[in-house]
C-alpha cells in the first residue's frame, strides 16, 4: 500500500531543506485521525496528580478515573494518596438527575477519611453536558471542611490537552498566596513543570540546594499543598516542560511580580545552562555562581567517562523522536548529538509555531519535522530514514518493536530518572541497551507496514 | 482514626469498613467503550472508532497497548465544544471519509461514549447519511454499537459490540453451513486460540466472534500491519445465521449476542460458563459434542487426565487455602469454581460490574466452603483490601492493580484478567480448557510453594515437596 498523507495534514509535516518553512500546528486533530493525543482532562490530571497530600476526585463515569489511575510513576517521599483512584462513578440516574449530591457526599466522606490538605475535583465531559455546578459544591465543602477544594474545569471536549494544562494552572494558582512566607529567603525559587517521574525532582532539588538556592515548592513533583500555598514567596519561577506550566508562571508574574525563566534539565548542555541561569539571576550572591560552577564541573566529570563508553557504540546511529511538548524535543536533539547520533525525525503532539521554528534550526538537513502525527506517518518515516532508535510514548513503543527498532520511553513510562547529569548517563545507558540489543540481529529486516494481501 | 503505617504503600486503606455510597475507590472495572474497542479488534480488517472526545480513544488505546504490548489502532471523532452543542454528525461523517481515505480498513466499528450518548447522536442515521453522501466505498462497511460509559462496565461494552456484530451482519439464508458459532466472551487471544484448537480436534467447523487471536498476540515480523491476519471475516460473520447452533461462553459478555442470533436467525444456543477449570471445560466439551455429534478424540481425554493427574499429585498443597479475587464476572465464576473443585476457597470476591446474579452464583459455588465468603458486585479493590485486612488469605488473584495489596499484605499474587501491565504471558498462554487449567494450576502452585520456600527457616527448608 502506498502510504500517503491526508491532504489536510500536509502542512503539519516538513522536511528540512525542502520548500520554505511553514508549518501548521496547534490544531485540533482531524476527525478520523488515529491521533496519539489525549484530552483536556488528561492534561489537567497529569499536571496536578503528583501533589501527594491532596485528594484527587474524578467527577464522571468510572473510565476517566480508571485510565488515569497511577499510570505515571510520579514518586512521593511521603503520602501516597495521589496514587489511589477516587471517582464519583456516575451512573445513568446521576446523568439524568445530576451528580451534585453524589459529588458532595463523596467529598465529605473522603475528606473525613483521609484528611487531605486540599482537594481537586476534575470535571469530565459528561459533567460539562449535564451542567453540574461543581464550583458551588466545591465552595460549600471548602467552607464546611476548612480546606481548599478546587474545581478543575477539565471537560474532555473543551479543547486540547493544553487547555487541560491551563485549567490545572488555574487550580494551582488558586492555591498560591495562602501560605505564611516566614523563612523564605531572597535566593529562592519554585520549580515548575517537574513531575518527579523516577525521582527526577529530587535530583534537581538537590542541585539547587547545593548551589545555595532555596526551593520553595516543586510543582508538582512530590508536591505538597503547604508548599504550593507559599509559592508566591519565591524570588524566581524556573519553568520546565514549558507546555504545561508557562501559563502559571505568567499568572504568578502578573499577580506577584515573580519573574520566570524557561529551562530544561535534560542533557548536559541544557541542565548546565539551566543551573547557571538560575545562579546568574542571583548575581547579588556571587557565592551561588561559584558553587554552581564547582558542582557542574564535578557532576560532568563524574559522568563523562561513562558517556564516552556508550558514545563509542552509538556514534552514527539514527534516532527518531516523537514527544509531547516540543521543548523536550530540543533537549533530546542536543543530547542525542552528544551521543554522536543523528536525528532523522522530530515531532511533537503540542508544539507551537515558534517551537517548530526553533526545532528546524536545531535539526540537520533532511530531518523530518511533524506535528500531531499518526502511527502510519511515523512508521513511514522511521523506515524510510532507517532509524535505529525511536523515542516516544506508550503507543509508539510496540510499533517501533514490531518494525524492529530500538525504543526509549521519554514520556511518563520512563522508570529511571533522565533529568540532570546522572539522568544523562542513565539516558545513554538506556539508549545503548536498546540500540545495541542483539535482538535486532534476530528480527527480520525492517519493511514498510502494509495491509495484508 | 487508625495509625498510618508508613512502610505500606496502601497506607490509606483502613481496616474499619464503612458503607460507601457515593464513591468508588480503586475500581475493579472501567467503562464500556474499551470493551467495545477490544471486541471490534477481533474483526478482520476492522478499525474501531470512538465517537467522542479525543481522550477516550487515547486512553483505550494506551490501556490495551500496555496490556498486550502490541500496536492498537483506533480512530476518534475528536469532539470539540461545537460538536457537543450541535451534535457529532459532522465529525463522524468527516471521520468516516478520512478513515477510508487514509487507513483503508474493510470495516469501521463505531462505538459511542458518555458524551455522544448524552447529547443524543443517532449513529445509524449518521451512518446512513454518510452512505448516501458516498463516503462509504463499495464493499466497505460501517456499523455501530451504543456504549454509554455510565451504564454497566467494560464487560457491557464488549457484550454490546459483540451483539451488534450479530444485529448488523448475521443472516439466515436457509443454507446449511454445518458449522457452530462460538462466542468466546472476554478472554485473551491465547484463550480464543485454545478454544479453536479444542474444537478443531473434534473436527467441526466453527466461526468464532470476536476473535482477537493473531491480532493482539501476533509475531515479530519486522512489519507494522494495521490489519493483522487474524479476526473473524465479514463473510464468516454473515454465515453465523446459518450455523447449526451457538456456544456462548460467559453470560455477562456473550449472552446478548447469543440471544440475538436466536431471535434473528433461529440459531439455538447453549450458554455456558467460561471453560476455566476441569468441570467447566467438561461442560464445554460435552455441549459441543452434543450439539455437533462429534466424537471427543483421545487427545482431549489425555489432556483432561493430565490435568487431573497434577491435581491428584498436589492436592495436599491446595487443601483449604483461602483466596481473594477481583476481576470480571465471567472470569471470576470460572476461577472460583475451579478453585473450589481443587479444595481452595474463594473468601473475598469483588467485581466492579453490576449484577446481583453474580453474587448469587459465587455463593452457590462456595456453598461447601469451610469459610465465610464475602462477595460484591459493584465492589472495588479498596473494599477487597479491607476484607483482606480483616480476614487474611493465602493467595490473591486479579489484575495488576492488586500488586500493591499483595505487597502490603505480603500475600502471593497471580495476575489474571485485565489489565496486566507488568508481566507477559497472558496473550500467549491460555487459562481455558484442560491445558489452560494446567497452566493456571502451575502458576498457583508456583506462587504457593515459592512462598513456602521463602518462609521456611534454615532448619525446615525442604528439597522434595
């Protein structure tokens, strides 16, 4: 079967070096697409769920809670409340008569039982249709129980995953400004957009502490309500995973005058410049920069020999990457280059026009750039370009394996921390483990996917 | 309030059980559409289509992908706010057009979601309109089932999609097909394969639907096939109306389709339990024999004898062991009957799927139990855990989400059901039929005896067990 692109999709795929650069993005997926994207609810849920001492109640039929139950390894050093699944489990009668009573009862019961520090109530599609006044129920419970109860307006159909991030940012923003700021120094930050998958937030936090920078809150990895309530006391917001949290940084800048910077903790280059940039922000305390320099030197020296080993085998291998936010793609391209690998495809689910312009600059001639791709497109390009490695999420893994290509999960199913200096070494090891696996010598030569017969 | 034990992952589970009404904690079910998607994947050349928000489709695909470690393809209507106000007709028609243009399936199986159900989209009317507008190429098919997510569970969705296969395609032409329909229920591709092997040994032609074997347990071929070799074909599906009879396995998942075939095409059916364990497999083989007049070959007798042989050899290890289970009703009935037949006793049983008949059936199966039995339909894993805290067990059986309970309570654990996110094997090794029961028994014994070895102190460790 000849693999063709849907006409409407042509402008969402670009090959560097061909025709002038122009790309459509930030579009809703076409109806009928086998999109790899999720919904508004998904966006909100993944951003907020790492807050471990809060109650996360999904208001809707059971599915929305079931599918998002503990699927990301967002680690907590304390409570594990976030890794349970709470649902109002709406049934037919609730859909007819409304789910407000049930929501109220569920909240009251759960708050009594678990004494959470705050509660988030996620609205799902159906709630948007039957018109429950979630806001009013939350207000009432909040008044009766004396904790913040925050509605998250995450009806699945009301936009894309990005709109879900915004809804989550609103909820987080509502939590800030409540706490006591005693003990917060001038050299303090909030870490935004770090979800502690595989313990990554702990690694990053440790760097800042060694630099002499106080971390007021992490949003939301290993997050605590009390810390977020004090977040307005920090001197700087450091935003990773720009797609999800830039909006919150902007809100906080507006309300509290907190400046923000956008960073990535992935890859030696990017993590170093992130830390330097934060140190540079506190130029009134030169000792911070001194400590940062010493620390970076020490960390880089520690991992370099290992990286060199892996690079020997990996140099010249070809990688394809398809990730959620485009900012991650930037870091990955640099990191893969560090391993001597060539990027032959780079794509994202949610990149913006500016993101793709940057991506184009970063890529070599001939690299294919895609927005919101489907599996057929992805497999077409990885085969045409003869990739040795595919970096993506849960739905891409089996496709890569079927084709006979190594795979690395750089999404929420990663189990080892890939952030920070040590993360770069872990990444190199993981890439090495899959690209160099002897299994590829046993599998048939990769061929283009076709329909049977 | 009870003290919190911080060494436990599920430290928030209380031993004290309070009746909950408004709330499900750690569900033992999920929603209808994913069941419909799984069933539709058992049709050859079929692309399942989710008529709702983008997220539903993405979640179902992710969950099925994690469980099978195979590519799972499905499309979505990608609802927007506009669609939710004006209805999803435009989205579905555009989707049908796009799907045939780019993905070229033989069949599109549409299922609804809570969203499209509540706004009241009339799917047959939309399909007719798409057809009238020439969006459905000649020889291609679009059909649908209704799967409101707020009714029943994922099992209901599977049942609805299977029934729709009958409603749309089964035809009685008067031809005598000399074949038997098998509706396997929600089982693994490996189980479907095993059932086909058994009926194949008896030399009678069968049509199994849905049939995900070959689709969700396919080999590594170096190719990505959107539509792998397996699945029931449209021709076969049409011919089910001319079969001599239907064997429907598992009432929750299969009875609706069996009844529909009977009503529409006058094909009589036998509704049986899933053939899990010796007794249920006996009933299956016997029903098939009676329906077809086939003789049961020696091979099958031998397999039965081998299963019986293991049970005989090891019965002392099984004696009066207590088991807790969570899963789907049809699976649980089969498992509980098997356990009871080998002197192991289900003491705590939950399914998330509603239905009082299930509770009655489990009580019946366990009526000779030396222990008190807790059973609940529309229960959840939180309740199961609480029961286990009050009355500990020797073995836990269910999907991956039970692993935390197993860890916290330090109980041997066997993964069975959906989803299994952290082990392999379920798509390749059956648990139905005599051989499936042997595999199951090997797992049970392995878990129990590994535990015995682990717990034995230096002076008590045994070489021969």
